[in-house]
C-alpha cells in the first residue's frame, strides 16, 4: 500500500530552510538592523519540525517490515555506469530518521535561546537546516553514492559549525582538523565503493542489490569475490571509524568541541557521529560476511571505548569530558555491531542520542549561565543555582551510566550480553562501563556539588536559562527515561540475570567511589588561562601518530620537492639564458651586415628545401 | 555552419572592439560584454543542438602534403570550446574592476585569445590546423601579460612564451615527419602511417607528441613556466590560462597523442598513470606550502589536471567522460577562484595569504562565494568536481593496479588540506587593524558574474548527464577508442582487399588506400 506523500518531502523542507535562511543571512549582512530573531527562530524550527511530522506519518503508515522506495532520477549515468538518486525507507531508516529529525527540532529550538544576540544567528540556523538535510539524505538514501553525498554533506556542515566563531583561528584549526580527518575516512568510503564496483558494477552500490547478491550467492562465479568483499568491508569500516571517531581516526572529535554547544549536542553527540554505526547496520550483510573481520571490529571498538573512558577521566573541560564519553559510547555501539547484534547497536544509538543530547544541552546551559566558562575546576555548587538544569543532567547522567530502568541501561545491557560469550572482551567492556560511571559522576560532583569555585563576578550573573532552552531539555530528559522501552530490538535476545547484576553492581560501585573520592579531592585550577578549543589536554599518542603518518610525510615531501622545484626553475633559467648568450656572441653578424645575413638565410633555405624534397620522401 | 561562425566570431568581435572608444570606459565595457557574450551564446546553442562538424576542405598543398581544414565540434571539443567562451565572458566581466586602464585593448587581446583557443579545440582532425592554433594562442596571451601583468611581467612573458614555444618544437618536427610520410595531415592517415614505421621511431614520435602537451597542461618536470605566468598575469587572464588554455594540453593528449599512439599508450599505461599521478601529488605538495595566493592556485591547478591526465591514461570510455566532467569542473572552480583571489589581492594589495583574513566578518558575500568555490574545488558531492573525481578514481582503481586509486585519494585529501588552509587564511581570523576593509565591497558585476559559476557547478554536480551523454555517441568522437580503431582497420583492410575505388570511401580513405 503506497502512501500519498512522496519520500523526498522529508529532506526537502530542511533544504528549503537552509536556502531561505541562507538567503536572509546573506542579504542582511550589511544592514544596520539584524534580522528579527523571533521570526528567524520560528522559521528555522518549523522546517525540521515538518520533516519530523512527515517521518512520523511514514512511520505510522508503514506496515511492519514494509519498505518504501522512490527513485527521483539518475545522477551519474554513462553506459553501464548507472548511479541514481533513490530513497529507501525501511525499519532501520525509520528509527534513524525519527530521532534525527526529532532531536534536531529540539536542538534548533534550544539554539534560539542559546545563540540569542549572536551576529551569525541566521547563518547558524541555516547551517543547522543544511545539516539536517544532509543527515536525512545520508540515512534515507538507497545506494552508497547518495549516502556518500550525505556523508560528505554532514562533514561539511560539521566543518562550518565547528568553525562557526571564525574570528578565533583556533576554532578554524579545529574545524579544518575535523574536515581533514573525516576526509581521510571518506577516501576509505570511496575505495570501498570502488571495490564493490570492481566486484559487480554499479548495481552493487545499491543496498538492496548488494544484500541480495551477498546472501543469494550470485557473486560465486566472480574470482576473488570473497577477498574483494573483505577488502570492501575493510575500507568502509575505515570510513566509519572516521565519521564515528573510532581508532585510528578519533582525534578530531574532542577538538570539534570548539563549536557552539548545540552543535556539539546535535552533530558531535547525537546524530552525525552515529552515521558510522548506521552504515555498519545498513551494510550488515557485508560486514558480517567474514568472522575475521568481525573480530577486528570488536577489538577496535573495545580499545576505543576503554581508551576514551580513561581519557574522559583526565579532562577538565566539561564539553571534552562529554566528547570522550561520546567516543566511548560509540565504541560500545561498534562492539555490538562487531558481535553481529546490529539491532542492539542501533538501539544504543537511539537511547544514547537522547541521553547525550540532554547532557550536552545541560552543559550548554551551565556554560551559558556562567558566561562561557567551560572548566569544571571553576564550577561547583551549581545544583541550587540551576536546579532545572541539575535535574535534567541528573536524569541523563543516570541513564548514561546505566542505572536500572533508564534508557541506556537497556541498550548497554544488551551490548554486554552480546559479547558475553567472549570473557576477555566482556570483562574489559564491563570495566569500561564502570569507568563510565566514574568519570560521569566526577563531572556531576565537580559541577553541581560542593562550593562554587569561580569568580564572584560570574556568581552574581549566574541565571537559569530561558524557557525556550529548558523545554527541549525536559523533553530530552523524558526521552532518557522512556527511550529504553521503545521496541526496537529483535525478541530473541535472552536476558542473563548475571549480566544485569554485574552491570548494575559495577555501575553502583563506580559511582559511589567517584562520589566519595571527588567530593574530597577537588582539583585546583592552575591559575593561568588555558586555551579552549583547539588545544587539547590529553589524546594518548593518536595526535602524534597522525602527525607521524600524515603531517610529517607531507612536510618531508614538501621539503624534498621544494628544492626540486627550485632546481627545475634554475634549469629553465639556465637553458633560457643560452640563446641570449649565443645571441650576444653572434651579434656581430647581425648588426649592419645585411649581405652576410641574406646569404646565410638563402643558403640555409636551399639546404632545408633540398633535404625536405630528397630525404623525407 | 554555426561552428564556422563560432570560430570566426571572436576574431570579428576582436576587430569590432578596436573600433570602440578607449576613453569612455563604460561604453567599451558594454561593447566588450556584448562581444564576449555572442560567442558564448553561440557555443551554448551548439551545445544544445549536440554539436556540428564541417567537411574536410583542401586548405593548401605543400610538398605533396595535402593540408586540409575541417572543424569538429562534438563531445570534448565542443564542451571545451563552450568552457572557453564562458570563461572569456566572465573574465571580461571581472576585468572592469581588475584593470586600471585599457579595457578596450584587453578585450581585443582576450577575444583573439578566445578565437585561437576555440580554434585549437575544434581542430580534432587536421594536424596543421591544430598546430596553427596551438602556437597562435601564445601570442595574444603573451601580449596581454606584457601589457597588464604584475611587477615581474617581463620575466613572466619571456618565460611563458619561450617555454611553451620551445616545448612544441619536438611536436612540430614530429608532426612534419609524420605528415611527410603520410602525405596528409589527417589524423586517420597519420595513425595509419605510424604503424608502418619502426618501433623505435614510433616511441620517439610519441615522446615528441607528448612533450608539447605536457608543457601546456603542465605535467611534472615541465611545469616551471606555470607558477610565474599565472601569478604575474592579471587575474581575469590567469583564470583563462588555467581554466581554458591549460585544457588544450589535456585535449591534445586526448585527441591527438592517445588515438595516434594508441599502441604506445596502452603499452606504457602503467608507467604513464603514475607519472601523471606524481605530477598531481607534486602540485598538491607545493600548493600546501605556497603563501602566494596565485601560485597556490597554480599548483592546485597542476594537481587537478595531473589527476585528469591520470584518468585519461586509463583508456576507458567511462573515465574519459569523467575526465571531461572534471575538466569542466576545474575550469569553473579554478576560474572562479582565480577571479575571487584576484579580487582579494586587489583589496589587500598583497599576494601573501598570511596578510589576508577576516573577509568572513568584513565582506560576508565575498566570503560566501569564495567559500563555496573553495568547497567546490575540494570536490564535495553535489559539485561538479565530485562527479569527475569519482569517475576518475574508480577508473584508476580498475586500471589494473588498485593502488593508483589510493594515490589519487591522497591527492584528494591534499586538495582539501590546501584549500581549507587557503579559506582559513583568507576568510577567517580577527579583523586586521588599519586595513581599511570597510571601504571595499564586491561590485555589482563581480557579484552577479559569480552566479552562473555557482549555478553551473551545482547543476553539473547534480545532473552531469548533458556532459556525459555527449560521450555516449561513440561514432562521432574523433578520439578513437581501441574498438573503433579495430573497426576502422577492418574497414580499411576490406577496402584494400576489394581494391575498391567506389563511392563508399570518402576522400581521406581513398588517400590512405592509395598509399598502401
């Protein structure tokens, strides 16, 4: 049964919003009076909301396991090379789109309050709409090239939004780093697509065809099919590590916190960074093709989760703690994907999106009320000053560390269960979950309990955020409680009571330890002003590794090629000088010696003609 | 008919421009706009009707070599000619603010240059005709640099003209030799004659034919003329040099070197591709460390065209179409970037990108256009560059050595690195003090002229079918593919065996069979 509204409605409205707001932002640049913020804000929030409504309508109408497809037209078409614009709406798309459009709507609403009075208000709203468009295309596309369009599109929006406050070059550096590291992953995406192309032409780039070919065994006659599939999966996984900030391409995400906080909540916590998990779930047939590959995914995911949890313990910037927490949670999602439980991975994406968005928005509210302060060593005792924010963050905190009954508890529990059969992996993951409780409790204690450690000036100006910022936070907090009950996973996950108990016990031990320890041991603020944004405190060698593998070779190449280039230029000048020198020498023949010249040219012409006529033929 | 008019029109317009007033800048500007718009309109019409070609006319006979004249405007030829007319129109629009004097003379030279470039692109069948235009385009370009260039323009002109002229000397000798052997300057006759020559001679001729085009493109060891020329030329001219004239080098490879020396190219393909890729990497590495804005663009141009050349050497129909898309995309984005970097250079009075900055704050419209063009140069999907790079990289991946695609990917990453660095330096950062930025703003013409560039970048990025479709009609493409060559040979053998002198064979075929 086909529905009446076409699928392109969903991405169309955010695109329209991006263009309209962009036009307003451009035309208003030189005018004295800035665009009316209330009107712009209402406009900016309405487009994502329409998308959300459209998605809900599709989701309601869609029968269980139903699939809508729609082809808009051809994109690159030459000979047998056919790539088209096509959309695919199935149960996976449904989950992703529902929370992407929903959370974007809430965060745009929040931004109306957060970005109030900023010079680039309209531009910011335009970028957010453009981001939503790209993200919808990424999720809704029915083929890899179109997903790549969205994939690069969200990367571009991330670049634009991280460097949004572009007067500070450190922000721009962070934005460039985010784009470049993602670009490295994107080349992996391209190579993955090319491998599939080599395997079976452009038809394999379509998800439906790919899954059919992989399960139906129609590739059996292709030589090296198995090897090519593994190579393709490897390249595409590399792309996922870029977008989802896994080892080895994870260094950009902490730096990307230089952007405005709503951006961090939306792009770098809830939606864009989960694109890698989405791609793995979408290509589950490809990634689950070989067991060896799954082991690699599991190990990478586990290492990332553990590393980021440790790094999160050592940060002092409230947003960076949350950023490392995001990396760690993404590691959990990849763990589930590596174990083959793709539905569980998507379930954790879903619950984590609400939780982390609420946490980031809460952090944004704290930063906003403290006038831009991000260092938790200069906070403390905010529970009574910002009660609403405190309660929201408390709910989100409880959800993230996995207290029973809240959203992330259900998904994290299922993840731990999915790798329960491998004890080494399981206990490391459990340890990471305990660490999650420790660093999150540390954040809560240092921000909200104890005495305020900032300047008295800040304390006087402290205020609870406006209602337009609080409403989205409360809705997200409700999501932190309820999202866990959404029926998103298969029925066949058995529940082991030991896993639940171990998980809960570990969490409670972790949080009580942290609560006691960090109430007593409050880190001192060193006094001097540290850089916020690009400067990072601790990235555990990966920045050095990137430097060694990426920047250093480029520098060496530059320093080798520069002399080469100079040498070539000097050669050119030397060769060019030869005729000049010769002409100086031969000048005596030219000046005032017409007869000599004439004679020479006649002779040479005769020789030339003779040679032409008699030797060439 | 139309195609002949399109060839003549720029020269006629050039003569018309001489008649315009040199004192009244506005009147000569209007006249120049009209004169550059007419070829563009005509070329657009030709694109819409799918191209035209003329018959072969005997131009003159010289030492028993029949020199013919024919115009061929389909596929790559037509699109490149269209690109040249478009860039000339835009360049003239920007020249009003770019040049402090002598718009009239600039238009005269520009139109002459446009005519020669179009002529070179339309000469896909007759070698002498191609060589004529190939050499002729250096003259107006050199004169324009000499008249309107920067401080080091003298050196730039000498470098440019001497380097490119001497680069084509081997081509001239090779062409002369081949034509004398073939008794004709027709590409089919030449390709046939080549097969009768000893292998060593074929290789030498191949090198001779490659050097001239490698200089023009430019490829790695023969690029030294490029950076000084592009940086010293007035920026509307730089846009044409990089956007249209450099394409003649790639075009020469696609239309002349590869079809004639098909055997050599196929044989050495695995050496030629890394050669072109090295050129691309080399350009990227040098672009990464440039602080002179136009030199940065020059090396970026070298990098992109190196990638296009690597795609060309894949010898695949799909990739060839991708190369065409990439060339058009590069013409639009590099041309646009040259315009806007030139404007920034004019505003700040410096070519050092470290002295720029904060245009995003002071001139948001300029910054938006500049940023868009930069992002388009990075080849993000939705822009035309992506379609080209996608097709080329997949061609490299399937070229027999998949590692080439990885190198191509490194070029893509590097292009993002230097373009983002450029954007960061030019657009972002704190507003420099005492810069007098408040006084500068984008003029009406400068803003409006960017619209077609942006629109076309997006249009071809989302819907490259107009370009790609013109490559699906293989019969009309003079750049012979392997299969076509075989068909042609079979046809020829058939003719010879039948000893047919009948009416089926056209003039050129008759000649070849006579030879044999």
